[in-house]
């Protein structure tokens, strides 16, 4: 097995596997299982998108944003 280390900003990263394309559902499942620390998605066209895990700073920002959105939706009574 080949391990590829990718250091990137916390934005989605598209990884192309031309020698494996198109991956079957079983191959994609196996790929996800050996990379459980990553958030992996596959598009309708077969592209594999690997997103870095949300770290505590990102998690806190996301939580605060969700709280503010929830409070606004309750006060505005138009939302969610």
C-alpha cells in the first residue's frame, strides 16, 4: 500500500486516482476504511474528495455559528 501525505490548508482537496478510476463501491468503501481519520466523499462523477478533519478551532467556530443561526431562527421565527 502506498501512503501519500498531503499538507494543505483546511479546504476540501480533490484526489484523482487515474489508475483506479472508476472505483467500484467496494473499492471506495475499502479506501474509506483504511483512511478513517479523513472525511472522504465521492461525487456523482466519481471524483474522490478528501477533507481534513475539523480541529478544535474549526469545531468551535462551527459550533458558535450554529448556535448563532439557531438563536436568530428562533427570534425571527422564519427558519429551520
